[in-house]
């Protein structure tokens, strides 16, 4: 692990890919190695700008990320893209086609693209995405883009691992009433209405105005300066509006860094993932205990037969842990 950590810290792309494969593994011995590796790399203290990005399927997330990523690498940044693909509920498989959709960015020497399956994880990200982000930071990538599955209004977990959260919308994707829905709208720092080109540009401008009005109805957040969150139009296909959107992102990032918002947010995220890791390790411990496993199997039958409530059965399992 010391040798792998040294290679990752030196920016070796193959070593980074191996390290992400290691942290994504569910094997018990791999988890021990992964924790050792992460502890070794944490000593470097490198931090990247973490940008979460979500949107409904077909909104143009991959096209936007490619245009945005190429603009950033041309400006001298090193960009890592962690793309989470939905897994089949039946087979468990994923297409993992993001490198194909981002062909130009995938060939850029200053970019690294890693598709991962969501597996059974909810919230639009994979279970170990946060650890993959830490590995990319340690490898010297100064901007990490986290593309979520893209299923709708429930992808709020990505906000617990990003410094900035972008929501991509398509023209005519909803009216102002749609915009005031809680959940993903409430955590978005910026709304980008994509496909603002050709015949769709007038509709994109109207949609952007609708969502700008909706954002004004939401309660003011303490982590935002005046004017945020805001809505803008972009065309990923024609790469228009992307540099202006980046200017606004930088303005927000700089404001948060100059105040205590940045550090408070990072600390809150660390506490969230500590509690989440405790929960996951407790579940893993229960699964490894043969006696407890047999007891759980019996309680499952009682719950299925309606002779016991799920809450009561769960309380009994926890009491024996």
C-alpha cells in the first residue's frame, strides 16, 4: 500500500485506477488495504474543488461535462470525472459508457474519467464515490466532477461530498411550480438550463426565467452570498455560456473560502460520512455473524408472515449486536 500510495501521489493514472478499484471492492481484505491506503494519502493534505452535477437522463450531462472539462484543462487545470452509471435491478450490471460519450475529454492527458456502477446505492452516487474523490485529490487533480445517476429529485447525497452542486435542466422541463419542489432543487447552488441553441433557445430563456423566479421563493441560505443560488442558460453542444457559468462558480467558491462556509461544510460532510460508515460497518458485522444471521433469517420469516412488525424485529437484531 505504501508503494501504491506513492504512485498515486505522483499522479500515475494507472495507479489511481487500481486504487479506485481497490476502494470499490467489497472484500474484507481489500477494505483493510483501502483504509490503509486512504490514511497514507490523507497525510498529503491536497484539496480539490468538488463539483457535483445532476440532471434528468437526456439533459446533456456528458456533453456538458466534456465541454466544461476541456475548457478547464485548456486553462491549466487537472480534471477528474467520476461518473456513476445506474445498475440493473435484475442483473446488477451497468453499461459504464461515459468514456465513449466523452471521447475528446477521455483522450486529454490532464483529464481522468472513471465510470462506476451505482449498484444498490441510493442517492445518485456509488457507495465509495467519496473515497474515489479523496484518491483523485491525492493524485493532484484540482477539480473533481461528480456526475450522478440522473434519476430526478432524490439525488441529495452528492451534496454531502461536493463543494458546489449544479443541476442541469432541459428547456420546457417544468414550470415555476415545478421549481419550488423541495429536495434536489433546495440543495442546488446553480441551475443551468442546457440546450440553449437553435430553435430551443427562446424556450431555454423562458425556462431559465421560470426557475430564477422559483429560486427567489426559496428560503435564503446562510451559505450563499447575494444572487445565489442562480439560474443560467448554457449550450453544451455549442459550448456557449460555459465560461460565464464557470466565472459564477468561481465567485461563489471564493466567497465561501473567504468566509467560514467552506470549512464548516467540509467538517459537516466529514461528520455525515463518519456516521454513515459506522452504519455500514455495523451492517457488515451483522452479516458476518453466523448466529445473528440465523436469528435474522428466522425473524424475516416472522415479519413476512405478519406475526411481527419490521420495527420490532429490527430492534431485536440491534439489541443482540
